[in-house]
């Protein structure tokens, strides 16, 4: 009996590898950990895309409306749309004898003035459904109703982040 115990102790001392069962348990636990970490990473990336889309739409909407208000405050006249009730996809303002034109080019809102053409929103958003309608009466200040949609390029699980703009600007 003593010989068998000595042999078993010697055999246990010489063992340097892992058994198949130990390797299977390790691989199973490691797989579970990888799945959990992958899910967390995917959720984090999705949340980041949603936040970037919302931020792009909000900041581009604020900038576009601010730029329109700035130009309307300086405008002497509204050239296009020409007549009351007209609806166009182009707005031209006369500012100190120079034309400032807002128009859609593909998915971008562009401002063309004497110094060149400029895209008014970032590359993370698009502008669509743009329309300008001259409203008011002939005796008052020229007033224009502006309607457009600003959408994020990145889509989240519920679709692209969008902002519907429907507002009115008037010259002073």
C-alpha cells in the first residue's frame, strides 16, 4: 500500500499540464466574459452614435436659425420669393446692395454671398424639405416663413435624429 501511495504522490508531482475538463471550463468562462464585454461595447458605441446625432442636429439647427436671423436683421429687401404667397426653395436677401442666397444643394444648405458659397451645417447632418414663403402685406416689413428638416447622418435604433423647423423671419 505504501508503494502505491508513493507512486501516486510522485505522479501528482510530475503533472505539469491541464486536463481537458479544466480547459473546457476555462474556455466556457472566457467565452461568457467576452460576450458580456462585447455587448457592453456595442451598447456604448450605439449610445455614442445617438448622442453625436442629437448634438449635430441641435447645434446645426441653432446655427442655421442664428445665421438666418443675422442676415434678416441686416437685409434691406427680400428678393426671392418675389411676391406675397410665393413658395420657393431659394431665399435671396438684398444686404447693402449685395445678394445673399440660401439654397439647397444635394443635402446641404448653402449660403452664397459675394465672397463665395458656404455649407451651413456640419457633415454629420443633412437638410431637406426646404421652403421659403413670403407672407405679410405690402405695407409692412417683408416677412418670410421658413420650413426645413435637419436630420443626423448617423442612424440609431429608432432612426435618424430629426428636427422640424417652421419659423418666421422679418426684415427690420
